């Protein structure tokens, strides 16, 4: 058993994943924490906390300490990281690990400091940061060190990052504080506005997964949704189809496409030419929305494809970087 472990953490808005050097993914949990309202004591973390969403009494609050890809609650984030590290380290907890965490490419110095401080407060011996789009590109097996332009669009739970990578670093990038969670909220708002039906985040995610699509389907699919009537406050059931879900989520998708366009506009022509040849790679859990690559190809005029296991691209890239610190030291903060 190695006493001094090297860990990588993809600290996402929706889910957090931990990678152990030489092992691979060792933990995957929702980025959710249940705390006591009065004493702020942590009651549950991850999967157990997510089960409480929308079901808690008034003395328990379920919070997401990460919002739009950045730390919004320092103390809860530190407590959550401490829980993750203890789960992974086991008996070796006394020997603090070296930890690498990804951050959005456009984060401020204050936001960077918050992540580093929370990681160190959680028990890490050393803490490093790496840009999320660079980690995603490495995890998607894009040859980032070559003198060619490669474009990665990482769509996470709370943020979308479009970046052009060349010579081992991020050349151009744009960040939109919108991701998969906004798609869920758009579905929730659509049901409330059009059917007076109130549902929770987990139900919205199920709808998105089952009948959500970035383009209209030739054969619309339908499903029944249970929730609460916002007028009578009584249980209610409605039937919706993929066409209406498409209408609700399209404005969010338009924002994602606009970020890609803006990134390309600020990219040097030589690199754009490379991207036209190589295409755009989509990563992150949000990229798993059905037909998103088709919509992206239509709108920007460049071939787009989804990376293999897109939800794990970032953590795989962090894992490669933390296992090869010397090779990536220029890109590490």
C-alpha cells in the first residue's frame, strides 16, 4: 500500500469523480451535501444526500456547494472533499495525498484560491490546479502537445467551456455559466408554465435522458410525468412528447452554440483551419444529450463528434496529468 497517494478530482457542479494514480476511478458521487439548518453540521454527502433532494424536513437543507463550475460554499466544499478523501485514502488518511483539481479556464484568482484552500483544508498535502478544457482534451486522447489547433467543448452540469488547444496549452477559450443543470431547469419551467405541473430536478433529468433531443425527432417520443399541480397543490399527471421538450431546451442549446461561435471568432485563422480539418470534440455529461453533435455540426459548419465516455474525459485527463506531473508542469497552476 502506497502511503503517499496521488489523486485527481473532477469537482463538477453535478458530480464529483476521484482518480487514484495507478488505479483509475475510485469514487464517483453527486456533488450534493445535506446539512443541518441550525448547526450547519454535515449529515450526508453524495448519493445519500441526493436521495434527500425535495424530501427534507425544515431542519435539513440539501445544497450544491459548486455552482456554475466554481465554489460557492467554501466550508461545505471542504467538508465534502474531506469525506471523499477519507473514503479513498482509508488507513493511509494520516499521510495526506497530493491532489490535482480541475477548474474552468476563465476562473478568477479568488475562485482559484477557494478551490486550493478547500482542498488543503480537506487534508491534502499538496494541491494543484489544471484547466478543465485541457484536462478534457487530454482525456479525450487529443494530441494536445502538437502544433495544431484542436477544439474541445466541455459541457458540464453548471458550465460549458469551449477551448482551442495547441502546444500543450489553452490558446483561446470562452466559458458560459450554463450546462446540463440549465437544461433540467428549462424542462421544469416548461412544465410549470404550460401544464401547471411542478417537478423536481431528478424527474427533469429523467425526462431529458428519455425523450430529450437537440433536434426534432422524425418520430416524436412521449412519456407520462407525475408531479404536483401548482394551482391545486394536488398530485397531477401529464403526457408530454419530445417536440415540446425540444422547444423548452433549445434556448439553452443556442447559448452553448454561441459560445463555440465566439471562441472560433477569436481564434487565429491558422488554428481555425486545423479545427475545420480535425473537427470539434464534445465532452462532459451534457454532451450526451441525444443528437447534440448533429445540431453542433449544422450550426457551426464544422464536423462535431462526442468523445468516448464523455462524462469521464476530464477525470481521465486529470489522471494522466497527476501521474505525469513533469510532462504537464507548464499547464499546472
